[in-house]
């Protein structure tokens, strides 16, 4: 126990420090180096039941902690002593000179370690002695980075339990060559702002501007702590967040998310994006109120494990949304991009209105086409021989944009449904933007094209084989999203492929797909994949072999998703 430690050193009348084992009972007078009051050597006789020591006449003058601290500060390391400093490696030094409580001026205030050791190799090492409380990196890191010398913290409790008098002592570095060591793993400040500071100094990019940025990050850290203690209001915190996130948004997000301040983070993000959104809207309204309707903002709490928020402006010329991530740009950069997008839309807006009017006409035509096909029972009229199969069709519109008007077409796709899997067998396209477009004329042409295709090219026997193949695969791999498609005329002797698509369980836009190409002939299936180009299977054996091939592919896809290949 520290409280049981007795004074083992004292000062004689000549001012020399003597340890208790160097004195005799009445050879001189002795005084405590700390309080200068007289002390008396005790328990010097052999076989004494009490450990020899110096005793204060007035016990209230000194504490055991102050005695220990004084000794290690003044007498522990002497010139010529060898010691080791451990980082992730060991470094041996020899003491050349010692300075006690020397003060060092920095722009962050004076730094005064307990002991400064100047080594024979010319290194300067600061020793900090502590009983229980370790130095807080946040309080000293700026000074250490500026001074750029080694810092060692010595736990005196631990040192007292060591074997005093060893030839060499091993001390753990707290700061060495611009980097902290032996830190508390739960020290969030060091893991975020502290490491950021170290990088700034190590990259030699530190200047007045960078120092100001670092000060703002420290200001943000202190503000969060004050906010949690209700010493700061919402608006004051939002101001700090905006300033700090402009410097390093990832760092600010880490500080809040890792310190279990998720709600504070969400509130700050919403406030930041709302303010920017309102500013963008005000600019748009000052130009053209119709444009402001095309502006919105999105807040996705987490995307790829990071909070995400953007200002989204509809780009009328490309008919797409322009998203400006608020964490990727400063406030001025966001406004610059937003104003450029708005000005571009305003210039294009008259053309946009004409195109919208034209699009409404085209949409009505597509609706008329769908109604015409339903009323005319197109499939029943043209595919009577295939009534045993589940068939469906799809009508969709597409277009190629010109200066003002668009050339629109209608895509007609026909599918066979095998085991709930759509298999496209026919694609036909018709231009529907011509002035002389006629619904009845298109219906009759479509009916004629389908009849020619199926009467001349499709073989019923191949439909049965293809259906068996698809159903077998999907029954076997019912849990996998496997799709069967053709790349040509499905039921002729053409090329087909199986597409296997796989998403991870969290649906984070990770998409992997593989294709196996093959051809169906009268009596056999031939695979055309480069890995299996030598495989030709009889039809009766192809399904089991195909299952084996697909199993290899799907296993490979699962490894890709997990990042193992």
C-alpha cells in the first residue's frame, strides 16, 4: 500500500541526499527534502521488527505520495544510467543530463514535465510521473506534436513493485516520433481527432490554416460534451457541426456515431441539409418558381454504413436527378453546383414544356395500343396452337431525344412462363410518333408478324424440351433468383443462356451475375461457355450436368459477395 511507505531518504547538514542504509543513528542531523523539517533515523538496529526509515517529528508535514514523487523526480535516473523506451519496438538510451520541472513554451501554453532527460544520442525525453491518473492525450497532444520529442509516462505504483536497483529500466512511451503509443483503446478522442492531428503533422502539411481547422475540430468535440450536459443549445451545436463537417465530415460522423450520439448526428444532418435546401429553393424561386418544384432533398440514414444526405435537382436536359452529396462539398461548392444546375434548367424550361406535352400524346397512344391488344385477344387469335402454355406480353415505350421532339417507339415483347420464370421469345418494335400512326394498322401488322414467326420458326418439340430444362433447374435451385433468357430465336437451333443473379441479404446494391451459354438441338444440348466448350451432352443427361455447373457458379458468386475472392 502507498500509505504504508515510509521515508527512505533525507538531506544531511551538507545538503547531500542520503538513503537510510547509508546513515548511522547519531552521525548527523537529517531533514526532509520536501518540507525541510527534521527527521530522525529509525529501526537501525539489527533484528528490528520495523523496516529502517526516517521518521518525521511532525507527521502532518508530508504524505507518502509526495515522498515517492520527489524521489523519482530527483534521484531515480542519474547521468550515465541506461534505460529502455518501448513503443512497438524497444529503444535503448543513456542518460546524459537531467532537468527537473523545466518549462517549455508552445503556442498552446507552457508544458512542464516532471523530468526532462537529455540522452547521449541527443534525444530529449519527457518523463511524467503518476500514481493513478494517466495523462489525457486531448490535454497535451498539441504541445507534444509541436515539441516533437519523446514522452514517457511512469506509473509509480507499478515502479515501486519492481526490483529497484536493476541495471536498466523499461518504460512505455506515450508519444514517440509524432505518434501516440500505449493509449486507452476506448479513447475516442485519440481514435478520431488525435490520429487526424498526427497525420497532419506527419504529412508536413501543417500551416496556419490547418491549425485553425484542428482548433475547430477540438471546438466541436468540446461542444458535443457540453451539449450532452445541457450547457449548449441546438443552434449552437448545429453551428459547430456545420463548421467541423466542412473540414472533415467522416471524422465528425465517426465522433458522433461511435460515442453513441446517433440522434444528435441525425438532428445535425437534418438541420444542415434543410438549411441548404431552403437556400437553394430561395435562389430557384427568385429565377422561376416552376423550377423550384423540381428540387428536393434526401436523407438516407445509412448507406454503405455511412449517413448520407443530398440536394437533388432534376436535370431537365438529361431527364435525370442531379444529386449533390452535402458531405462531399463545402457549403459554397454545393451552392455553386446547385445554381449552375438551376440556371441550366431555366434556359431549357420552354423546350421541356413542349416535350412534356408531346410525351402526354405518346403515353395516350401506348395506352390505346394496350387496350387494342386486350380487346382484340391478340394471343388467342394468333397462338391457338400454344394454348396449353402460360403466355404473356408486355408493351413499353422508348424514345430518342432530338432538339425538341422525340422519336418514340413501342416495344412488344412476348414471353412463355415456365415455373414462374419469364422466358422472352419475341421482340418487335414499332414507331408510334409519326403523324400517320394508326392503331388498327399496328394491330394487324403485329398479328401478322407473330403468325409468320411462330408458323415458320418455332418447333413445338423444342418448347417441351426447353420447358423441362427450365423447370428442372428452377425446382432444384428454388432459393436462387435464376432467370432463363434467349439471345435470339428461342425455339430454333439458336444460342440460349441462363442468367444467375445474386444479391446479398442487405441489398446494398451489390449485384453479381453469371451466364452459361448453350444450344438446344434435336437430341442433345451443347454448352458454349468457354469453361465448358468441350462438353456435349445427350439430352437425357444434360440436366444433371447442368445442375453441377450451376452449383459451381453460385458457390463462386457467394464468395464474391462475401469478399473472399
